C-alpha cells in the first residue's frame, strides 16, 4: 500500500481496508457511471451517493435529476395504489352492507 505521505500516491493507489472484497459490489472508478467515459487520473472526478463516480458536473447533475424523477414517480404510484385500495375497500364495504339488507325470499 502506498504511503499517504508519498508524493507519488494518488486516490487510485489507495487500497481498501477490506482488501477489496466489497469493491466488486460497488462502482468501478475507471469510467463515468452515466456516460461510461473513461476517468483519467489527472482530471476531477465528481462523486454522488458516496461511491458513484462521474466525469463531469453535468453527468452527475443529470443522474441526480433522474433519481429525483424516479422518487417522484414512485411516490405518485404509491399514492395512486393507496387510492385504488381505498376505493376497493369502500366498494367492498358497500357491497356487504347492501347484501345484508336484501330480503330473503321464501
């Protein structure tokens, strides 16, 4: 492992504390997560959500906008689902009440 005080060390030379075992489940630091453009050692890397690398602020911002839109859509779908369930519950409750008031034919 390269020493932190070494003048030749860089972010790319740092070894994870777990020996890299969990790195396989994370994002590779060699390409932008959105456009897949290769990331250079001598250029800025824009991070999002901890370990997701992007080549530019534009790519990172675009991903953030897509994530926000997905959250809004998910919330809207949950509200619509809840409204449909409530409507079904009310219809079922109404059908039981109507059926209870039906006279029995002899």
